[in-house]
C-alpha cells in the first residue's frame, strides 16, 4: 500500500491563557529556596481552576480538527501523565465533547513523558488503518511549592491528526529506545514527581540515550544529519538541545526553541507541541526530527510536503502563545492546585453529587453541548426538550440534534457574582445569544475585569463545571469565553 | 375568560410576626406568632377553619416536607392542609389556595400561612442548594443577586441608560425603602441610609451592591379568608376583599427562545394584565393607590414598575428619581419597607405584602398610614429573570 497519501493531516495546540510569572514563584519562595532566583525568568502556562488534561485536550483537538470531518475519526489517543481519572476512559470524555461517533477506538496512554510521542509513532506506523487517528497529548502538571519543577513545568496540549489524505508531513522513519533510566517518577498514589540530580540526567540520560536513538533513526531512514532542518527536543536542562544536537551531528541552527521561557515544559504534550510549532514555521521539503526523552527515547523523522503551504487556519502554538494573560498571583496558583488550605467559606460546603444515570442520558446535551433544531418551525433551542419552545409551534419530538459548541455568540446580559462560591471569584455568567439562533444562560471563563459588556463576542470552551470532593468526581460542561 | 374571583372572598383576619434575625425562635414559634394575631383579628376559633395552606420554600432548613408541620404546630383538627412551594412566590400561592377554596364554595373559612426560618444557615444570603439533578449539570453557578443583576445589563443595553444614573435610581429605591421601614415596628431593617451608603457599599453581584439586596430574614405571615357573608355574620364592617389573584409561570420562552431581551419580566407583564382585568383596573398609573412589589433587589423593583404599567417602558429611572414611588409620591411603593427592609422570609413574603395592603385599606397602618387608599397591588416573584413565577394580587374595599 502506498504511503504517499498518509501522514500528518493537521495539527493543533492549546495553552491555558494564564501565564504565571516565574519571578512571582521565586519571590514567594526565596526565603526557603533562594536558588530559584536563577530560574526566575519568563513565564509558564498554568491551568485555570476549571482546566485539566481533559479540557486542555479538547481545546487542542478542536484546533486540530477545524475544517475536518470528525466522523472520519476511527481512533482517538489521549496521552497524558496527568489524566484526571485512573479508571474511566478519559479519552471517552474527550470523544463525547468532540461528538465523535461511538464506533471509535479510544485509548488512554500514560505512564511516561513519552506517552504522546509513542502514541504518535504508533499512529504513523499504522498506515494500513482505514480511518483517521487523532493523537492528543495534554498535561496539567503538578508540582510542589518551591520546587524547580514548579519553575520548569507548564500546562498545555497539542493534537495531531494522522491518516490518508493530503498530508502536511510524512513520516520518513521512527525509532524508539526503551531504557529504564529513572530521571523522575511518580507512583499512582503520589501527587508530585520525584526527580534525580540534573547533572546525571544530562550526562547519562539525554547525552547518551538521545544520540543513540537519533543515530539509529538516521541509519534507518538513510537521511544524512546535515539534511535535518528542524530539531525538536523537549527538555529544560540548560542548553541541552544544543548539546544533544551537536552530539548527534545536527547543526546548531536546527535546534528549535523549547518554549521554556514562554510556557514551560508541558510534559507529555511537549513533543507534539514542539512538532506543531515546527510545522507552523516549516516549508515544503523541510525535514523535522522529533526526539522525546523519558525512560528511553522516541525519535521520529518527518518530511514536510507542499501541502503545508495550503494548510488551513488554526490557532496553533503561535496563537496559543499570543492568547496570554500575565498572572503574578502565586497564592491563587497554590490555591488552584490545592497546595494551600484556603478557607473557602460555608458556601463551598454543599454536596455536589453527579447522578450517573442522569449524566448518561444527557451526555450529549451536557458534554457535547447538543441542543435541538425544530424541523417544523426551524427554531434552534437549548436544551432540547420534547416540545419545541416556539409558542407558535410547540411541536412534539420535532427536533434534530443541533451542535452549539463551534458556534459563536454575543452576550445579552452578564454579571460578576461575588456571592456564589467559586474557586476564583467573582463568578461571571449571563445570557449568550448564539449567532444562528438559540441562547443559553451559562457560566463564563477567562473574563478580565472591566472587559465585559453586553454585545461581547464569545466562543464556547469545554471546562470543569463542578468538583465533587466527597466522591472524587469532576463534571464538565461548556462555558462562554471572550472570542 | 372565567368570571374571576373579584369580591368573592374577603380577609377576615391577618397576622404577621416580627421579621428579622429571630435567633430566639424556631419556625414553629414564628408560625404561632403570626397565627395568634390573625386568629384574634378574625375573631374566630381555630375549629372554624375548614382548610389550610402552608407556604414554605426551603423546608430542608427548618420545617421539613409536607403540610404536617402546619397542622401539628397550630393543632388544626384533621382538616385538609396543603403545603405549597413556588420559589419566592410561595406566600401568594398559599393565599391563592385558601382564596380559591373559599371562592369555589369548598370552604367557608380558610387559612394561608407562610413561614421561613433562614437564619439557621450560618452565613448571610440564601442557602446554597441543588437546583435539580439535570439542572445542576448545566445551570450557571449563580446566586440570586447574580441572576437579577442580569436585568441591569440588559435594561441598560435596551434603553441606552447611563450606568451611573441607573445605579443612582437603584440607590434611591433602597434609600426610600429604608426610610419607610423606619416607621414599621415589625420590619427587619429600620435604619435610615443615604444614597452614598448604597453607592459605596461592597459589590455583591455587579452592579448590585450590599444595599441593593434585600434582607434575608426569619418570619411568618398569616391570612384567614372567608366569604363576605360569613364576615358580615361575624359583625365585620368595611370589608377588605381580594379583587384579583393571578400567577404567570415561565415556560422556557425567556431562557430558550430568542424573543425576550432580558430587561423585563415577561411573567409579571402577563400576570399584571390579567389581574388588572380581573379587578377592573384600566389605568394602573392613575388608579393604583399603593404597591408592594418583590424588591428582592433594587433593579427588580425598578423594572417591575414598568412591568406593572405604573411607569411607561423606559421611564422607570426618571419616575424613581422624581420620587413617584416614594411615601409622599403618587404611587407609594414598599410603604412597609418591602423585602428590602421588612425582610424576606421566602414563604411569608407574599402574605406579608397582602398584610400591609390589608392594614392600609383598613386604616390600621399606624404612622405609615396613607390617606385613603382604594387599590393595593402586590407583586410576588420567584425564581430568576429568565425563568420565574410572578404572582399578583389586587386588594381593595369590598364592593368598590
């Protein structure tokens, strides 16, 4: 079977808007860990209270799938080292949010910083598969207060669509090394990573394992090191990219920015995020070498096709980096990550159970934001009820599914509610009037104080709606955010 | 349309507890306080009551479910007793049950009692609570002030109102209600405040500050109603009659259909039109003597003036600032202090409004008595601007 039409069909990215300023981390912790001052440059992306790896993944996937038929997907891989659920298919939540068909192989891939790169390599090796595979890698990374991880890490997601069509890039070859080199680890009952000395990680890890994988990859592909135009390798150790490139025989000019200064290391997402960034800059004929380190190394070599020039519009890494909000509030970051026991008041106490029967029956309405459109009168409405809401119609069972998630709208009314409990008060909510019909009274996210009024254009984002600490559950819904 | 209930039912007696932070009381004590006053006012014995309605909304905070707590507390002799709940319009719903029972001929004398014990939550404002299994999955994370604050944004957008002028009109509303409540010994908040106090108060839900929000109170109110013949037979003179009782409930059009603009209450407009028709009021702005509306928030009162046809649409800010609804104005509003200052024990509020109408029409309103009122209108609202229950009553002199 020809592989000429098989490869990367699209890609997407997402970073949380909030960028915690590293100097705020250093300032708060200088009394205990003065060494952090040396790392206090730039900013890192941090999840809002209502974001996690599932919601990050949905955003990256939407970016990747814009203009593509979601029903062509036969496989979805969600790769993350921070999946919210240990048991409940996380990819299934993403699939429901994206309204993928149920005839779908969904895979949660975890266990290593290479979960994303391995998933991508596996998808690209499966060129005989009939449908398309979406590989989404996302991480909402946890770290202890005052740790170097807190400085280095970032939160984010990237998605790559693999299949037959007009690929933007084709895989030339891939090679994986698996070595039980434990540079960091986290057992299932622990919240945070435990890391070993950086100098050892550099000398015995990156500098030996990555070059071995790259050498094997180049040998397999028959491509000369000098022919590589983009070298993507996540890693926050000082100048590690250049050092490894040199060891591999790659030119220093090929080494791509590891985004440490602007978003931090997004863990499992980072190999795909750097690949996406490379694709945004690439031109036809470029060769991209992706190397992902972690208990071994995945090395993937791509050739960029002429289709890259006609690639559709997307937010991408560039757009995600630009959509930023500086955040210097370290205390709020600690609170969002349960690193400080904040007094939340009695209004935070009410029990919030989710009845699984109710969620299941209404999963498309809730997780997919599916409403109805009346076949009799054309009225678009949410939620879809048995009788049409139009008083001149009121037809029974007359509505077809109508998806709101990709529709734009404007604010009809709003408030900033300081009374109701929110992890990040005030709560912004109000009525959204959708372009093309339909309205919803709904929560907003990412509203900046003073930058909201009637008429504000908004789009929908998939977010955490409520947490149920008593039973350890999180439920999701859609919110409006400034477009 | 049905012939309506005008003059078929009169108020035989009413009672109302002191509203406020009643740390000393259980809900049952408040019920007895209101009932004793009503019973004495009616001049009957409890065994003459043939049917009763209990209105209470957040029963899990105090009484628990069903009508049994009313029957047990008042020792009602195995009569039919019904508990009703319809958001914050619960009190008027209890009255409607009793009034309809009498109007239908099913009972000669019936009782309606509303009660709420809200100050046992441990914090200010209404208790946080679930909104239903499915609703909890998609409704916004809203508080009552947050949902009503939406009115201000939409009203401003529709009428091109100036933000500061709207806020000043809202402030005027609260200042007026505090001034009125100072003359009401049963009111929860009796302190006078200034416009500056309102404008400088902490923000609760933009643009509603602390003084734009009504009190959360403990309290109970009670009505005993009967046929005009029964009342006359008991020697009552100058009867106060129920002229109209109308309720309109949202069916989802506001929140789901693209017609409503968010700046008014669709339900109030419909219920008011029906109530005026039932009562025979054709020119509300000229005919209504006084009004007690559901001023849960200042902005609610403002838009309600238009919904009740007391101000032409888009002119409520002007009327409010001109003092049209002040105690000395053409149509005094919240002469008893309203929800804002009399307080808002949910199940009791609708009945408390009628209590003030009853006192005013009987000339028994003490230092806040208005001249010679002929038509009193109450407006009791439950829910949120986008989906709610509006309950309107018209109270007037029997036969007028």
